[in-house]
């Protein structure tokens, strides 16, 4: 779990920077009757609104992912020149705006994620070719002017079209299991389960090993992001591993927690936000959720779209499963049971089988 950097009650220049960013985004009124470097109720409320709008965990604290997204929100389309450079990929809301414009004009993009990668580079070059600009993949003043001109005369793009572009489903139908590579990402968090000596890392590692065995028995290549008690690195590093290894699916195993012992249940997450989502990620998340709830008596807390780095930065369908709450007696008891953990591993492997199964029609 990412460490909290700033939270309610903190003060200092970091808090002032966060407040200034939220003022620029119009989420806080720019008035003088507050202490700019104090993390007060107003700042927490506005920060939660920002997190909700960006598909982040809504906790009112500034951790690494929220901090990065606040930084990315500095940019709007036209503020800087955009291009693709391997190893130094540009991120930002200006990139997302460019992607949205290109998609609306009919150029092929898999999703709107604010990452200027290879697919966005190709879409930019296709746009330049179509409007008679130099084809160099650089989104600069000429591209911005052409987009502004066309946006006044051309309308297009919709969620159905986006889902069609984003969907990996057609290509995946009937893909043999022995041709599939799956990255399993078990949590390394050392939080203990309630009334147990087991940690979240222990539980997720055990399920990951059981899942790996089942997948490999079916012929799939299963890769783990960590071994034993090693740390697995941050989400961007794990996403880079998946992309570099040309993984087909990413399955991340985590647990949740709450200040209330009443919070309980299993949830599955996929990449998505207001303007875009991973179609196959959504389908895989739904199937995983259905299978786990069928194999166990964990409460069904459904599937949800998020823009966490591991979901956003991977170029293949990725899901994050939050297996239950370490702070809840029922969930902790169930996750402490090795038979339940085996049922969860069986459920996830069954979900992978289902999404790969050929369908008629």
C-alpha cells in the first residue's frame, strides 16, 4: 500500500501546493479567509471530489498516485508540445484531451488514459497525414490549430464506438490457453488480518501460488510480480513489467480495510472513467467477481472502474481483486481458511477459462 504523504491536519508548503492546484481546477474558491498551508476540512472535501472525478481511491489523503494526478492536471491541450519518446513517456490531462479529440474524429485509439504511448503516436501521425501536415508524430501548434478547426465542423465518437475500439474480445475468442501469458500480482502489504497472525501478503501470496499452479496445469504461462516475501515495486514498475513481457492479462490480488469492522465483501476493479474504459477488462472483472461469489460466501460488492496506475498503465486487460476486508471478522476468518483460498484460486482460473472460451455469434 502506498504511504500517505499528506492528510487532514498537516501543514506546510506541500499542502499549499495541493490547495493551489485545486484552486486552479476550480474545486476550491480562491478566497483569503483560510490558512493556505493547512490541510483543513475544505481542502479534504475538494480533494475527495478530485479523486472521485479521476477514478482514484477516494480517501481524502494525498498519496503518490493522487500527487501524480494532481501534477498531470496542470496541463491542458496546447500548453506544451506532445510526442512519444520510449523511456520518457509523457503523461497528463492534455494528452487525454488530445486522445479524446482524435477518437472523436474517428482515429483508432484503444482508450483515453492520458499516456502518450505508441498507439497515440500512431493516431497523431494518421491525423497529420489526413490533414496534410508533416507526419512526425509531434502534437504541436499545427496539430492544435487543425484540431480546433475540425472540432467546429466535425462531430463523432461515442461510447459504443469506443467500446468497439477498446475491445480485445474479438481477437481473444478461442485463443488457446497454452498461448496465454498471465501476470499475477500478489500484494506485499504486511497488514494483519483481524484475529489472525496471517498478513495480507501471506494470503495473497498463497492464492497467487495456487492460481499459478492451476493456470500452468492448463498450459498457460503464469508470471508472478514477486517471490516469497520480496517487495513487488510500485504499480508503474509492475505495469512496465507486464508491457515488456507482452502479457495477455494482469490479475492483481489485494485486500481492503476500513475504520469500520462492518465493511466487508469482495470487489473487482478494471480500468475506466467517464470517457473511456477497457472493454475486456470490464468483462474479465465481471466474470471474476461472479466466479468468486459463486465459489465462496463473501459478499458481492460488484465491479468498479478505476484509474489506478496498474490498471491505467498496462496495455492489456488488467483487473484488481480486493478479496475482502482485513478489518472485518467474517472476511478475515474466511481468508484465513486455506480451503477458501483454494476456492478463490479456482474461481479466478475458471474466469480466465471463460473469457478465452470461443463463443457462437
